[in-house]
C-alpha cells in the first residue's frame, strides 16, 4: 500500500468525496471549508471552543510533550536551563532563538539593565491607583500605558524598533511589578539599582527600606531565578494566545502584552497560584484534607494547582519547584501549609477520581508556598508569573509578526440566536 499524506473525506449529505492534505499531523481548517461549499452555503467549519485540538500557529519557541512531561525552550530541556542558566540568558534564548555568545550576553544584560527606569509620569499615574488596587490590575494598565510613552512602537514592521520595545518591556516589568507591590503597602517606590542583577534588583525594588544597598540572600536570588526560568514560556497557553490574537491586529507590543497580562490574571491560568494559597489557608490543617478532597470529588470546587490541559502525567516545572521549596525553606523556615499541600498531593495522587482524570500537581501547586515564604502576599503571585512570562510573550509576538501565514485572528461562530425579528418601539413594549 502506498503511503499518502492525505485524508479522504466523504460527505454523506451529498456523497461527494474530498481529499484533504495532512501536514505535520494537521489538516487545514480552510480545506474543510471547501466541503459542501455552494453559492448559498459557506461549507464545513470546525467547532473547537477553547482550541482543545486546533493548532493556531507554527512555532519554534517552545516544545511540550504533555504525555512524557517534556518542556524545552528552543530545544533546550527546562531541567538543564533551570540548573545552569540565568533568567536573562533564557530570555535572550527565547527572543533570539539561540544562546548568546559572551559579547552578545554582555550587551543584552547591559541593554536590559539600562532600560529599567520608567518615565516619572507613569510613576505618577500609578500613584493614582486606590490604596487597595490589585497589583495585577496596576501592572496590566501600566504596561498598556507604556504604549503612550513610546508611540514609535506602533511601527512593528521595523525590526530595530521591535527589538527596542522587547528590551524595554523585559527591563521595565520588574520595576512596574515591584511598584504595584509597594503601592499596595503604602511604601515609597524604590528606583532600580543598576549595579544589581535582574532578580536582585527586583528584590531590592520590592523590599528595600532605608538601607543604602539591598543585600538579598543568594539562595533566595537563585530560587527566584529558577522560578523565572520555569515561567518564561509555555507555548500556546491562554495568555500567549491573547498576546498573539491581539498582536495579530498589528497593534504595538505594549498593548498586546497588556492583553496577555489580563489573560494571566484569571484563576484558571496565572491566578491559580494565588488560589492555591487561599485554598491551603482555608483547609488549614492536614486533618481537614480528606473532607476537602470529598468536596472536590462531589463537584463543589476544584483542587487548585492540579490538572493541566497539556501535561497528563506530570508537570516538569512542578518537579523542579518542589526541589526549590526545600532550598527556600532552608533560609526562611518551613511554612506550616507545606504539610497541608503534601497531604493533598498524597491523597489526590492515590485517589481514583484524580488518577482517572490524569490530574497531577502543576507549576502553581508549590510556587505559592515559595512566594509566601519570600514574604509576598497572594495578590503578588501572578505578578511574579507575568514578569518572566514577558520574554515568552515577546518571543511569540516576534514570531507572529514575521510569519507570512498569520492573519488577523477572527474565529467563526455557530449562531444560535433569533433571526429577522420585528422591532417594536419601547413605548409599545412597555405600555
Ligand atoms: N480539581 C478537580 N477536578 C478537576 C481539576 C481540578 N483541579 N481539573 C480538572 N478537573 C476535572 C474536570 O472537572 C473534568 O472532570 P469531568 O471529566 O468529570 O467533567 C476533568 O477533570 C477534565 O478537566 P477539564 O476542565 O476538561 O480540563 P481542561 O484541560 O479544560 O482544564 C485546567 C485544565 C488547568 C484549567 C484545569 O485542570 C483546572 O481548572 N485546574 C485548576 C486550576 C489550575 O491549577 N490552573 C493552573 C494551570 S497551570 C498554570 C498555567 O499554565 O496556566
């Protein structure tokens, strides 16, 4: 039998047969549009809410094999990057496609370091937020506002202009994230310290008070580097899809990334780590775990930090984070909620409900415990996700802008509403 990379589809409504090409394990949805197409009918469409089985792009940024628990950035396994690299080197890798040589690395670190300051007017605008404004809301709008400070960013066809915004965004995210945290605490904003590394500087802007120089514990700096590397990209997730979808309108990258931050804010995505910690606090003790699990199984609520659209055996990031938990607790002392988390994991991994549905701890299950040990309030957790994810969003955005196959995102719908209704004026309807 000769092997043919096609699919033969027989439309039983008409008896007609169509041959559809298979490329890279996919068929083109537009080829299905030819099936049953007449002057009066638009042809077959594909219905896939949530894009559960639809590839929206070709991408060379991140590879995931969910069944085998593999995650690679530009082909490099996440375990090796977390062990041996720094966040800024990984950001370079994601954005440029390959690891930097020494000169490129020095230039990159220099450029990022010297773009960490933000315009004073943006600082004033952040000061206008209510005292209790959620830091993610502050971050989302401040990143959107950056587009008004760099109007040239609209010129997305120019590679130099594009790269200048990429550097600015990666550089300024820790500043805006830290200021959103200081704002909620009523503390003065701390300016960047360009003598410090990316993560040290972030910690300094978060926690520095009257000391002349903030001196972070190197073990905590390392843990934050690892967490930043783990969160840097995750291929076509909800927020990346938002960045790509909004970016497909050819808007500037600040607006597109701001849409990504909005998507990440939600509890089913980046907001999950905040939800995990609130859940652990509510469960409170190990003894309450069985009753909580019963509630989850009865559909009363979800076990936050469990389950993943892609990973069906384990989330490789969760394995690395679990190790970082020990390193951080060595410095900060053990968080009593760790016991609750471990008991939840133990019971869930042996319970048929979770086993059958392939629900395992994801990246957010343990990250919240680390963040709390580092003295972050839960509202800050998603900000800690958004800062490193910015390099991934931008790598994906750069790819989108250069991809000749991409068009403005515009899905179809199956219309379910009324048709051709006669409008009755309000004066008659309300009479
Ligand atoms: N607790 C209890 N049941 C769950 C959970 C959970 N955390 N996750 C999924 N299920 C059940 C779900 O109810 C469904 O059961 P049934 O087949 O009986 O209807 C089944 O498992 C399949 O779930 P799904 O909702 O169809 O799966 P999905 O791929 O659409 O959702 C998910 C993936 C991550 C949104 C979901 O697992 C979830 O809501 N988890 C909790 C939130 C969370 O931890 N999110 C962080 C994800 S990792 C960070 C990131 O990359 O954003």
